[in-house]
C-alpha cells in the first residue's frame, strides 16, 4: 500500500505542464520515473497505475456506495459568516475577473454569480480572459492595475503563472482574491486572500466523490481514464485525489491519466480517441463536465460510445441536460460555481473593508445522477441560482452581512 501511494505521488510530482498559446498542439505531458507503465502514442502521454492489493480494499465498494448515497439528496443548508461588513464601500466601483480559460463553461457560472453578487452593493464586473497564456494573464492584471480596479478575482491562476501582473497589482495595493486554487496555496501578502471550500468541498473532496461514484457504479471493476487540465491547479489536485481514492477503494481497478494543456473540447477529443485505441478496455472517463462534448466526439471517433460511462467533475448546463436525457453522461459531481462567485464577492468586500478574510466557505456539493436530475429545471436561469442544490437562503444571508438587505 505504501509503495503504491508513493508511486501515485511520484507520478504527479514528475508531471511537466507546457503552457503555450491556447491553440498549441497537444504535448506528451505525463512523465514517469517509477515502475508505473507508460505508453506514448501520437504525442499524447498516458500513465496507467495498478490498483490496490485485494486485502487493502475489500470493503471499498460498500464504502463508495455509502458516500454516493449521502451526496445525491439536495445539499444541506450552508452557513454564511454573520460578521457584518460595509458593502457600500464598493458602490460605483469595478472589480476585474480573470479566469484561466474562458472556454471552460464552469467559469461562466462563476462569473454570473460574482456579477450578480456585486450588483447588490452597486459594483460592476469586468472580465478578462487569460486564454491559458501567461502573457495574456499578465496583460489582464496589468490593465486592471492601470484602470484602478477595486479588486481582482483570478480563477485557477496561481501567482507563478503571471508574476509581473501580480507585481503590478501589489504595487498599487489592489486586493487579489484567488479562486479555485490548490489547497496548499497561501496568501503572499496582506492584499491577497483565497476562496477555499472546507474539507468536504475542496478539490481533494471533488476527487474523492468522483472516485466513489466510479467505484460504486462499477462494483469495483473500473478501468478509468482521468483527463487532467494542466493549467488548472485545483483540477490537477482533484485528479490526484481521484486517482488515489480509486486505487484505495478498488482492488480490481486501473487508472489511466492524461493531461491536456487547456480546457478545449478539441484536446479532449484527441486524448479520448487515442486512449481508446491504446487502452481499449477503458470503461469510465472522468474530467470536468464542460469537456463532455469533446469526450463524446472522441468516443464516437473510436466507436466506443456504448461501452464507456462519463463522470463529470463540476457541472455545466449542457452536461446536465445530457445527463437528464441519458445521452452520454452518467453522473456529475457538482461543485456549485454560482456559489463560488458569491463567496468571491464576499471576500472582495471584506478585503476592501480591510477585514480579516474568511478562511473557508461551506460550498454546496451534490452528486447528480439519473435518479435526481429529472426533477430539476435545466436552463441558464436555474444554473445561475441555488436551485440545483436544494435552494436555500444563502444569497439573502450574504446580502444581509453586507448591509445590502
């Protein structure tokens, strides 16, 4: 067991991410330096990791089914900080939102939540797409500094990705809120804060829940392709977690990992079609929900549509609609990006008011399946609301704490 855990960590610590222009060709991004079999085909890297010994995971399937059962009902009511803050400090001001790659639908929902929340205190939102490019990200941050943004929210962009841009913001003491980061990241100065989920809703938990869904549905007979996204630190952490948890729970499972440079559907299609040739026994694929169209195209290219189940990590409207119609999506681990937008606004307001940042937020989580998606309204209005997670009054609670209600 210890040797396998070491192998998993070594695999990911040896992964090299190549960041170029968003249209760059796919590279072989997975490198192995240990006794884990690896196959490189057509420039795409795959690493297949052996499963846990049988005696180490005999109760894993039952444990996985219990986890899934606990997360399919509507999410429990969330707790919002009761500490009041003067939201009117943002009235008439602009906040800049910089996602790593706006092609990923997840970021659209975060943007909607952030924009809606800021409107409650009279502020507006300006969005600048980093386009998976360090130079473009730096330009977005520099522009925000030059234009005097009240604060900047960066999504899935770590400090090392655009150091000159962050330096420009720091020079003008403009607050920076980091969203969707690896849980190991820390604020580098008093003008920075992070938006983290708690231990039940952070990226490590995403991977845990995806692993449970796969192991439970397969009854411990899964051969899984996990598609990592190189530019996203929090999703990489989720994939590491999913890999470790599948192997921990399932003594008969195999995990194959491949990494794409951005969140584009074209890259996903290429990875999947190649994987199904080199690993024809794959029966589960998991990555972010927004890549499902690319996954579906890759499966169609490989004539493997009927034998593979897709498990989404993070939802998108299109993936939820496909789940409801039983059209290529089997389950989705939902992470409520709309709430993350509101939590980001809360952190912005507290930073502008020079309050201590909130250490973590109770981000709603839910596993969506055929059994619970049928009762949901699937349109953009519902996506940009709390309704998919059971409703609740957290929007009003945020507004009250800001003095806006």
